[in-house]
C-alpha cells in the first residue's frame, strides 16, 4: 500500500509551488519477501535517448516494478510517454524516423529564440497525449528543466504533461524556450543531466539511473600542452599544417552539439559522484550522434541489452533494500 507523506523539497524549486507547499514522498510498506520497486532517473542525450525505450521494455519484460520516474530532456519525453501508456506509439514513431523525416517535423525559424519552433513535433505529441496531466499518470513523474533567466533547476511535477516534456527537452539554440508560469524554461540537462537527486528527494530506497554519456569521453583527461602555432616548418623550410591526432571537421552545428556533449558529461560525473544511484545503467551508445534520431532501432537495442545484462544485479538489490 502506497502511503503519501509530506516532505519539503530543498534540492530544487518546483514550478508554481510556494515555499510553504508540502510535496508527496513515496514510501511503501511491504513484506520482507517482496521486492523493492525501483525509482528511475532517465538522463538526457537527445537521439541517444531512444535507448530509454529499450531499458523500459527490458524492465517490463522482467516484471520489475517502477515506483516513479524523474526525467531530463529526452528522458522526460520517454518517461512521460511510458507512464502515460503511450510507449508503443512513441516506439513506433521513433523506429519510423528517417533523415528526411526528421526535418519534416521541425519548423525552421529565423529571428526567434531557437532554430526550430518544434510545433510540428508538438502536434504529433498532442495526437496521443492531449488530455493527460502529470497528476493523472499511473506513477509520480517529474520533468527537470532549467530557468534560463536565473539558472534555477525547475522540477515540473503537476500540470500539462506535454508542456513539461517540451520544456525539459528545449535545447537552447535549437528549440525555442517554453514559457510556463512566468518562467522561461529550457533543457534540464544544463543543470541536472541524470536526475538521481530528484528520486532521492522523494526518499526512494532504490534508485536506478540511466546515463547516456558514460562512454563519451573516457576519463576526460587533463593534458599539459604547448601553445604552438597551427603551422610548423618542414625540412624544406615550408610551412605544413599540423594535424591533431583527434581532429575532425566540425561545422557550427557540430561545435554546438559536441560542446553540449562535454557539458552534460562533466555535469553528470560531478553530480553522480556526490549523489550516486544504487545502480547505474550505462548503454554503450556514444557512437550515436545527438541528432541521429533515425538510429532508433540501434539505440533501443543497446538500451535493452544493457538492462538485460544487469537484471541479476537489479533483482539482488531489490531483495536487499527495504
């Protein structure tokens, strides 16, 4: 039996809620021979986030109960659709995407706050989720966003599910920010890429994080280097371009995406070191680009395989945690 107790939120600022408002904490009374349900923290990662679908499929297949979901960016999109009973439709949509099909969903804009308005994608979401609010979902759901004017971490925990998801994945410079309750909200990965802390604030005994950035940059080494000019003399006295060992061509979009990769990777490492999950699922998906949404089949498969490989560990933890 789920019992709702009161607990003040201190880790973040829930939007539209005053400082005196209590929020629910999920606790459970259960026999010692039953299994502890898991709280899921689904991280950001743009196109790599389709791996979350595979994770959820594997958990359902194994009969592992989920007590709540906190999602950032595409983690909020997948988590919200799952709790709203629309994961099948989302998976069908993801697997149908092609390179050309992706651009047909984006409405290019000039002079606005983002390169794309995202309203075509919003219309597709409304076909299936129009009537859903966060309060009506089967389990508690929190979408993490960033308030662009203050840098506050915002937790959307009630109201329109579509608005919450859109705000959480509003990548700055790509999608326009979402106006909500007088706040301008953008992608939550700027402040909390893998929202373990959200699950902890709800006093969840077993938190499982899905981190999509673990294999991006290895250990992200510090290198002491000489500030040499981009050209070096050859034996013939001519100047030849020095080629860095890891160089690759990057356009404007490439520079933006790789920069965002680095930001999310470093913030994820720092936050998860200070507040680690009980188990971290780490799909090896770094080779999938942030904008390669057409690679859903591959991403879903990798998320499924990582979860299935860790099922024994998950089930052992469920029996140990009370």
